[in-house]
């Protein structure tokens, strides 16, 4: 499915989707076309000419055309550009079902959260060059970091020397202490760091942890490359 | 062969004809009927018979041929040019469809439209003039061969053209004048000897002459030469289409 919306504006939704199925040598299957159109919320537009549809609907027609011939490998180039949030969810549900049924999906997207949610393997392209292809879980493990933020009861101007060995940094004008660690490491250092804080008499009123997203990793990789 | 793809292209094109029936069918039939009224009934009634044939009847094969040639080229050229213009050609080129299958789909549909048009005009002409077809099978063969050949030519034009203006150039500036000068309204035997010779360089003369022979058994050139020339045009057009798909000319760049 191409990124550009190239459709015959004067054809109906039903005709253009059926045409795509025929082009790929598949026998007519109205039930399958109906299923796709219903899943993509296009059923009530099946007799409309494409020129009367909105941009988001046209994009869904392109997806319906791509799915019409029951492909085993599906290339989706920015499939959700211009599609509203609710319909985007429906579209991803269809794509997820296809993936679960064994269809190989190659997705290019600028919405990294979509890739994080959907992908088994992730490739990163920077300046036209593939800089990495990795199993998503492995990628998250390799490049992902976990961050613990402690909200202090009393503001600190400088980090006490006793805490210097614990990879801590002051943030938010001394109101917070940030600790980066690797959950997969043999020793995360969390216990030792908390003991050192206690010994130094530093107390905190709240804490939160945050895992790097695929987007953080992507931005890190691309900026590293450039 | 991916017959379903051929069917898909063919029926999609035929559906386009249905959507544009006023432009595709009604308009050419009406225009040709006007020729019958003007040249057949109004002016034709003052013209004596040509080689023993009523003038109104004499022009029927030429008028059918005029419609076949212009409509075949225009329909086929638009059929392939429009997907190129809108970008939908990518889908056809990325599908498991060979060049031969693409050509059969588009050319087949354009030729079918022309054959339908030719038959409607023939049926209409019976309303205006006394007409008898001496060799119906040969007449149908000419009809089909000419429609296919000029649909192939239209297909070539549709691939060569890079704008809507170029689509019109060959049908309007070459085919229509050649058809008018190729004996649509007269027998080339009435021309001065020099012009009779020059006329033989006009390929449309052979098409009209052979087609007219199938109606009245009169012709400007031998019917076998007409059949030979028609087949020659067909082979030449097939060769160009084959070259286009072999090289990807204007399709894959």
C-alpha cells in the first residue's frame, strides 16, 4: 500500500477493491470484500465513488485494496497518515489480526509508538541508510534504560560526596534525584543506592520509575548517527 | 496466464464505458447518424449512384470505419493514459500481471466498445438507407481486425503521451484527415490519376476499400490486398506493444 493516495476517483469503493483482487489472480469473493469493508468501516460507503470520500476514508480504501487479495506479505507505507484516532485503532486491529494469522507485515511509519506496539522486529533508517535491524524485545533490552526519579523532601544544592559512586544526578533545581539503571544487569544498584541515601539522611516523599520507549531509543540512535 | 487479471482490467474498462455511455456510445452514434442525414438524405439525394450503389448506402462502410478508427484509438489511449495520469498504474505494474495480459485487457475492452459502436451504427444505417451486406462474415472480420489494430495503436499512443493534448493529436490530426481522404465519401477512382497513386500511400484507403467490398463487392484496391494490409498494421502494432513491455518504455520510469 503506497503512501500516496492514488485511486481512480470515479470508481466505486466496491469496484476498486474487487478490481485489486482480480489483478492478483484471485477468484471473486464478495464475502471477503464485505468483511474487509466492514472491518475498515467502509461498508456503508461501498457504492460511493472514491472522489466523494474524505482523505482518511481514501487511505482506508487503499488498505482494503491491499487486503483484498489475501496477501502473505503486506507492505504498509505510512498507512495511518491522515486517519483519525478512533479509526486508526480499528485499522491497527485489522493489521494485528493479519499479523496473528501469519501475514508478514512490513510497516514504515513515523509514529514510533505504533511500531513499538505492533512490531516483532524493528529497523531504523537514518538519512536513507538502515542503521539497525533488531528483534524489538532485544532492541529494548540493549538500548532501553530504566530511570528512577526520587522526589526529595528537602532540596539539595549539591550531591553529597558519599553518593558520588551511585550514578545519581540532581534534577529539577535540586528537588529530584535521578538514577539510571539496567534491569537486566546482575546488580541494578538500586538497593545499595537507597541504603546510601538513608545513611546520608536524605529522605524522599515520592518516587517513580520510567522505562525508555522505542521512540527514546530511536531518537538516541538517530542523533548518535548524525 | 493471469486470466482473472485480464478479466479485471477488461470489465473495469467496460464499466467505465457504462459510466460514460453518453460520451462513449450515444455521442458517436448520433454524430454518424447526422452524416447519414446530411450526406445520405439531404445532399446524397442529389448525387447519382456510385458504381451502381445508392450514395447514402455507399458511404455507410466509410462512416463505420471513420468511427471505428477514431473511437478505437481514443478509447484505448485514454484507457491506459488515465491510470498513468492518476498514478493507479503502479497497482497494475506491481501485480503479477504481464505486459501481454495488460494489453489484452485494455485493448480487448477498447476493441469491444468499437465493435459494439460499429454494429449499432450499422443497425442505425438500415433506418436511413437501403443496405445489403454481401459478405457478412468478412464484414465482421474487417470490423474486428480494424478495431483491434487501432485499439493497439491507441494503446501505444496512451503510453507515449505525456499530456491530454498528445492523446488527441494523432486521432484528430492524422487519423481523421486520412479517413476523410481515404474514400469515406467517395471512390478513389473518381480522383485524377496522380492523386489515385498518392492515395495508395494512405493506409486507411485499404481498410475502407476492403470493408466496402464486404458490403457491395466493389473496391478501390483488391480485397486480398486490403486484408493483407490490415494484418500488416496489426502485426506492426503488436510489435510496438511487445517492445514497450519488453523495455518498460514510459511505464517503469
